[in-house]
C-alpha cells in the first residue's frame, strides 16, 4: 500500500531533475520572465539567510525584514536584498512572504501576510502548536492565498531518489523504516529562542520533524507514536537526543532518531527503508563524495549544522523554486500545507510521549 | 590423548543437536581448539548429526546418554523450543551446558533450565558470542573507562535475512517461539545489560509481517524500546529486513550517546567486498576476529576452573524476560513494566 498523499505520477519525474536539467516548458527562468514573483523574507536568522541566499541564486532580489534592523541590513548587503522597515512595508512590496522567524512566531506573521493577500511559504516546523497551524490554514483559505511548508528533506536528492524507488516498486510495500539525523548541539547563547521549549519545541519539533514528515511521505499516515528522549549536555539543558517509534495506518513501523549528542562538526543523516520485496539503504557517511583532510582551518563551521548542499543540487533552491512555480502556475507542490500540519501533529505527539511515557494515538488523513 | 598448552588433558565436549545454523561453526571451532576434545554429535535426526560430524570426522551418537557419559560439557544447538528438554537431560547427567540463544521460548522454560542446572550443580552458559566481538568490547570499554561519560541512550539494530533459508523451524512458532523479536532482540538486549550494568524495567515494542513478502507465520519486522533502571533508554531494530539479495547475512550496530559524546559500532564491518561472476554475485566475507571462538574458549575455561561463565544462565533468562515483555507490549499496544 502506498502513502495516501502520493504525488500525481506525471508530476514526479520533472521535479526530481536538477534545476538546470528541467525541460524548457517548465524552466523556471523562462517562466519567471513572464511573471516575476516578488519575494519577501521575514526573519534573517540562520534559516532566513539560507533562504535569502537560495532566492538570490534563483536570480531573485528579496525584500527582507527583521526586528533586528542591523542584522537585516548586513544580510541585505551580503545578498543584494532590500530591507523593509516594517512588516506592512514588506507586505506592500511583495507577492509572496517567506516566513523564517523563530517557530513560535510563524503563525502571527503567516496569518498577517495571508490577510494582506500575500501567498505564504513557511519554514518548518509549520508552527509551535496545532491551533496555530490550523489558524494559518484557515487564514490562507479565507484570503484565497497559497500556503506552503518548507519541509526541505523532500527536496534532498537521496530522499527523493529513495521515494522514487519505492513508488517504482523496487522494494514492494514499505514495512520497517529507520531514519536518523545526528549532529551537535547548536552553538547559540543561553537564552536563545532555540533552547526555549515553549518557543522552538526543542529537538523533536526542530530536527526530528524532518524525518517524521519523510516517514509519513513514504509509509503514509501515522496512528500511534512512542518516544523516549534524553539530555546530554546538562540535566536541565533540555532534550538533545530522542527516538520515536511510529506505527503507520498501513501497518508499517518507523524508528526515527534525532540527536544533538555528537561532537562538532558532525552532521550525518541515514535511512533504511525495508519493504516486502527488498531494502533501500542510504547513509551520508558513505555517500559524501568529498573527503577533505586539510591541515589549515580545521572545523570552524557555523552555529548550526547543515548538510553540505553544494554537493546535492541545493535542495533549498529546488524547494523555493518549486513553491514559486506552484504559486505562479496554480499547481501543487510535492508538499502541501496540510502535510506540514500532519508532520507537526506527529512531532507534538512524540514530544508528549517523551514527556508522559505513554503511547500517543493520533488521527490523520480523516479530512 | 593430546594435552593443551598447560599440559592438561583437553575437556571432552559433545554437541547436542545440529538443528541450529550455528552448530557447524561450533563443531569446526571445537575440533580445532587445543583445550577441547570433540567427542561427537547427537541429534534426534541421525542424518543431520552425520552431516554435521562429517567435515571434522567426529563420531555420531545414536543414544544421547551414550554421548553424555563420555563428556564434561555439551553445546546445545537445537531448535529454541527443545532447549529445555536437552538441558534437563544434560544436567541430570552431571554435564556442563553451553546453550544456544535464546535460552528458551518462554520465561517458564528459562527458569526451569536455570533450576535444573543449579540442582545438578553444573555450570550453565548462554551463547551470546557478541560479547566477544571486538567492536562491542571497545564500546563496553569506552563506557567502563568513562570516555563516553554517563550513557544516556543506546540505539541498536540487529537485522538480517529471514533465517528460514538455514532451517525452516526458525519460522515455525511452535519450535522457534516467534520471529524476528525472538531471534534478534536478545543479542542487543544482552549487550545493553552488560554495557550499562543495569536491568530493564520497561519495554515497548511494535511488530508486523510485511517484510519477506508476507509469507512468514511469525513477525518479520520489529522495533523495541527499553528503559533501564539506571534511567537510560535504548532501542532495538530486530527486523529480518535484509533481502536474499543482500551480500551478507545481516549485521549488528549500536550508536551510544553519553555525556561525553557519541560512540558508534558496526560489529560486522570487517568484511571484504567480493564482486565475482554474475552467478556468484556480490558477497561480503567477514575477516574480523571470530567471536564464537572467544565464547567457546570462555566456556572451556569456566568448566576447567569450576567457576561461573562470563555469560550466565541468568543473563539468558533476563533476555528471555525482555522478549516476553516485548510480545506482551505488542499485544497491549503500550509499554509494559518488567522486574
């Protein structure tokens, strides 16, 4: 049995090609000259900068806003963006608002943008609470604007290739999935929103949500969630290692691990999808095609680990270009806002299970 | 009769049943060990005994008592459900026992096995050879030395091909006791207990029969979450998830997380990649140290020194209790407590 939200068959192959390999009829550059979308990015932290850079690589000069005007100005200079002094100014200057604020602020910005008649792209996780995510969906529906959630793993080529292999019947029906994402604790100062569970939702909402969404993309809706977590850094520093066990409605089961317990500069991802007729294995530790061992400048690195997307066709560019295309052409992207909400629902269930010790049962796909 | 390096006569060892896929390995290793004299093989199926005995030219016994009279210790390698009867016979004959894992298919049988050996005054060892795997020992050392700090989470996978290719009884629940959960939880559960020096207090498990084309009468996929008395959590992927086309039988890996960082092991990573003719296909022959040899040597030493083996019958019982709790959790759909 394949996942409920399988893409339309003819939509998949084009989207799996690297950007430059797209056939002419779908080439974003050609289409953009017909109807250039104006893009605004709200929030210029780690992910805001990643998105501004990706838009710039797509040839789009973004309008950006941040409560920290100095940081916005620095970023604008670096990537050739323009700074808006207020949200209203930004809303007035763009067609699409790309929300890259801290998680707990996603809903407020997204709802305001929708009410201003702007399409919305929202960084993952969709929101801090289900109520917030529902409010975002309702606001977009009422305003008649599009809403996308940037679960970028759906654009990473190894994950895309594995899904294509599953849809192609290479391993039969998915039965047991094991997904892992291992890194170090983000190097941010104490008091940073990232470490505030009320604001970020912690490692489960921030990191594990990638693989929770992917597990659902491969094996379909989830009906039960069990999760155990641990603290590595200090007893009161919050969770930095968690493992969820999911039961999918199809009967498939998934083991999803997320860790900030490794030493810098570790950032490894791996997955195994076992099916009725075969097995797919992937690990970044054996498929990263460059192996530098340079004496100078060992392991400086940024504050937060991020996959080296220069080796993988920049999934952030592919993602944002696909959302822009979907908005312009009125088509679907490979992930809808409802998928973002369902990924959040699983993550919140995992967080609850980790706290209470109980199995949390959820209802998905009932709409 | 030959003597070992210390000039002592070798211990006389017999094999009770060659039903298990590991029996030929034990037979060839024991035949070559200076401290052991392999007396012979008994199996209720005489042809199976003959097939197992043939490569090393050891004797085939038709009568189990005949073999037991001539040995100091036995290795029991029958189907899981027959362990209890054979241990009871061996113990009654005053013979020390190394029993294949899982020790039994029920907690009742595992306790009976311990009682029989205790009553007879013979030593009982459970066959958990992975404790002699060098990667597993390196992880145990990293925890013991404090290099990993305080362990907080262990994640493991012991996955493999469906073992019905070796012997059909593996997928007959009346003989095996169950599928992937019975077959593959005990190794990691035992390693975790050994590494953490703590007992499991809670078990959650899920399982299905999707893998291996849904042909099996037992579960082929399983995921288990354990909670230890020390507060550490641990998980096990025990699935028979390797297809027949996989270049090796399977593997065992652990990612350990502690306050000192992370420590990963892949116990069977020491292998070649051999890409032969189309007919031969791809294979990964292992070249790492043989953990079975370390385990057998420990059994011989324990018997010779009249001491408890490094892996005891109690270790086997604890693993069976964890498997039993996993099945109870699968039925309940919720975590169950243990101990």
